[in-house]
C-alpha cells in the first residue's frame, strides 16, 4: 500500500494551488485514500485538482511492480487539462502501462476493437457518429420499402440509427421490433433495415453505441479479459462519474467491481 505523507501533499499544493493555499482536511483525506470511494461535490469545488494531486503523487512512485493507473473522463478537454497541469510528470503518466482517456476511447481500444477483430478478422473502419449517420442515411434512402413503411409509422432514418446491437448476437432484430411498434419481422421493410445494419457492421462502420455492444459481447464471451485489465491497472479513477450513461456504468462495473 502506498503511503502519502504531509511532504507529498505540500509538494503538490505548491505545484497546483495559488500561493499560500492549502488542501482542506476533506481533500487531504481523499488524496490519502486508497479504497474504492465515490466523491460527491458541486461543480467548481476542486475535485479534478484533488484528483490531479493524487495522480502526481502516484507518478513519483512509478513504476509500480503490479500495474499502472487508468484515468477515465468524459471529454478530451479534461485529459488535456490533466496533461498540461501535470508538467514534467506527464512524461511518466502518459506511458505504458498507464491509460488516460475518455471512457469511449478506453472501450474502443481495450474491448470493442479487439472483439471486432476476433469476429470479423479485421479492424473496424471507423467508430464515429458522423460517418456512421452519413453512411446509414445513404443506404437507407436506397431501400425500396423501408423508407415508406417507416414514414407510415411516423419514423425515419434517425430511428434506425438509434437501434442498439444485441451484445450476444450482434443484430438489431429484437431492438427493431421493440423500437418500432407495428413493424412485423416478416415484412420486406423489416428485412431491409436488418440488412442495412448488417452491412454497416460488416463494413466496420460503427456508432458509439455499437462499440459498447461489442464491448459487452467481448466481456460475456471472454470473461478472462476482466482479469487481464485488472492486472494492467492497479488504480482506476473516473472523473465526473455521475455523467456516465447506464451502458458505460455496466462496462466499468463489470471490469473493475471490487477493484
């Protein structure tokens, strides 16, 4: 167990805080804590600064003998902020086995892309909302039945874009029937929509939600990946966890429960 001293905290206070400022007792307790904790505080209260202080102290102890650290955020801006404020420590922090990135980039790199390679024997072409939506719209407007049938049901291509792949079968059949009441699996329009999504998947043109479906499929199919990722990362920190979606929380809990 790493022991954080008063001198450690004094050093990061001098690096991160205005002259004469100190971390209060609550923040000092967080910096010293190495048990799983949820930190609840209002915006602007200094959560990210306290997290950065903890990370900088850990950087001074690296390399560890049993893994690195994983820091997950919701935006690249947050990662850039950490990198810029870390100064020279960034050279240590942003190297293997550590990982700093968004939850999406973590899911893509460690779960979705490896599982896609396993299933389709090649990497995905893209995991990008704009490319996904543009390609889907182009294929959708080439259909002869689906477009008119969905118009009749007061739906459009955005409904097709929202369909979530099943992690088990990697298809949208059940999601399609649940999302569009009145559509029947025997209809040509149903088959056209399924075919479009299958084409997108095989071409490797994925939405962000597709990446999460692949990630969940990977965890369920190869549960040993949990042990591999836990062995890679000794500590996991998630900034603004309250902003996470349910599928993000499901994946994080699956990988790091009890960590």
